[in-house]
C-alpha cells in the first residue's frame, strides 16, 4: 500500500511509514465516505450483514497471506461497511481465538497485539534477569575461588634419587616443578605490587606466579649427598618462607622432613691394596731405606700410587707409613674395576737391621690398621686383648658381631678410637686400654676428629653403632 502522507510504497502491515514516520489509518478509514452508505436496515439485518462481511474479509486475509487471493486487502476493506468494521474491531478478532487471521490484523487494528507483545516482553525480561543473575553469581564464585587460600603439601612433589656405587653413591633431591605448576598454576597468583614482584628472585625460564613461588618460598637441603652406601639414611630438611607464601601468594604450605634409606646402589668389591706390594728395608741402622716392589700381574696396581714416609735414613724401631691413592679419579677407578680399597694406609716398623751393609729383615706386608705396625712375625699392634682385632682392617658383617653383647659392641667401637690415640674421659674405659702396650692416649677427646679414620673404619663404626 501507499503512505497516506508521502505516497511511498510500504508494507501492508506497517503502522508507520518508514520514510516520513506518519501513522497509517485503521482499516475502516480506508473506506471512502463517498462510496460507503450507512445501511438503514434494521439492527438485526445490519448485524447479520456485518457478520457475513467479517467472514468474507477473514477469508480474504487468509487467502492473501497464503498467496491465493485475487483481491487486495485494500479492495476487500473498501467493500466492508462501517458497521461491519466496528463489529470486527470490537468483538471478533483475538490472537487466542484465531491466530492465523490475527497475523493480518496489525495493519488495521492498532491495539490488537498489545497483549502478546506484553507477554513477549515479560518473557524477555525474565530471560534477561536470569542471565544477569547468572553472571553475577558466576562473578561471585570466580572472585571467591580466586581470593581463597591455596593449600599444598610439598612432600607430594619431592623425590630423592640415588646413583653410583655402594660406598660412593650420590643422592639428589628434586622438586617436581612441572607437576606442581600443572596442579596449581591457574590458582596461584602473586598479590603484590610490581615493585614487590621485581624485588623477588626471578625464575630463569618460567615466569608464572607458581614458578615465582617455588623460586622464593620453597627449598631445603640433604644432610648427606655423597659417599653413600646401601642402607645409609638420608634426610631432606625443608627450608621454606611460609610468611611470604601466605602474605603474597595466599598459599599455605604443609611439609615434613623426608627420611629415606639408600638402596639400589651398584655393589662393589673390596680389596687390600697392600696385598699387591712387598716392602723391605735395606741398609745400615740409621741409614736404611725402604724398597717397595709392586705386583706387575695385578692390573689395579697400575692405577694406584703408594706414598712412603719416611723412605730413607731409617733406624730400628722407626715407623714407616705407606699411603695409597688413585692415579685416576676414584669414580673412574670404581667404574673400571668395580672395587675399592678396604684400607688406604699402612704402617710398618723397622726391625732387626744389621750394623753392616748386609741385608735387612723384611717388614711384613700383611694388612695392618692405620696406627698399627707389622713385624716379621706378622703380629699387629692394636690387636692384643681386642674384641674385633680386624675392625680397622676389613669391613665387618653380621657374622662378625653374631653373639656379641651390646657391651662388647661398644668396646669394639672404642677399640677403633683407641688405635688412633683417643683419650677416653671415662676412667674405667681409659684404664682398660692402658693395660695394652699398643694403646697410646695422645689426643684429647675434645680435639679428636674422626677424619683420621680410614674408609673401612668409618663404615665399621657406623655398622657397630647400628647394632647397639
């Protein structure tokens, strides 16, 4: 149809012209006053005629919107008398009763759609309010989740691994940073200023807040990480900054020291390096010197160095100390031979040198503990009256202590100390060892250091203590 103001072609259902905005007339106003005459028939006849006209216009409207009508809506409207229009407007058309016809009504009846539009707006309002409520609730949940504290158990992310050989093993403590960030990376946030953040120690690679927490708040140390044997105990002690974690990251950390027993280190053999040499003393008393001959058939000898002190100007009764060391690093030696020396130091006493240039009596090369000497009769000092005579000589086993009382085991420990001149503070223990000629109390208890022990002695002391 055409706009009543500007004449533009507009949709038949439009209430307003999209070009000039003029409100369009109701359908009854389309009927020309000159062509419409008010029927003078009785009221009953007028109503009946109006009913027929209404039925016809409804059919025209239905056909029109179905694409089947031959008449236009305007033409149909012009043929409806005013009385029919009034009845049509007031009494007959409603969305609930006749929705198909109602689709065509908006171009004629201004107020017919008010009720459905209000319903639509009401539904839309409910939807909008629902969405807004959901957004508010979601924001509240997100804020709560982000602001609440995060609790972590650090022990879940700490592992201690071991490698190397028995007696030479190493331990490494490692915090599983990757798994920690996977579990908490989205929840841990730094809650301070940029200046405070910059003042912290920065991670080398990962710049996340979780990595920042690990770098500045989580740490610790192993009490022992090298020269380990199977069965040793290692303890990882945490050293964490709980205050910083709580104040700036909202993280509460729980942890306990990690205590583990060393295992799975590759077993190695022990050997006596003094079995590979022959020691003799040559020369006059006061001018004698040491001759040391190595066993060329033993491949390990080529990687060992024997240091003799003193080596010359020797007299009867002098003590010669021979110390063994590696020509390669210890780990490489063990990797090649799968063995380590059971003792690294031996003392020999010079005896029975002749007064002329004749041959001397050879000193025994049998294994003797550090701090003891060997004679031609192979009688080692530091063994008379002892519970375990070879405790400085060989690694002890369970069979060595089988049947010993705890008092005997304590005495065996004291024997190792006594061979190094330890001065016992307990009068009864001191008196016990003073009865032996080999015991020389030369080092006060408060000045004594177990660094004088050989590797074998250290391990035997630890072994014996474990049996108390």
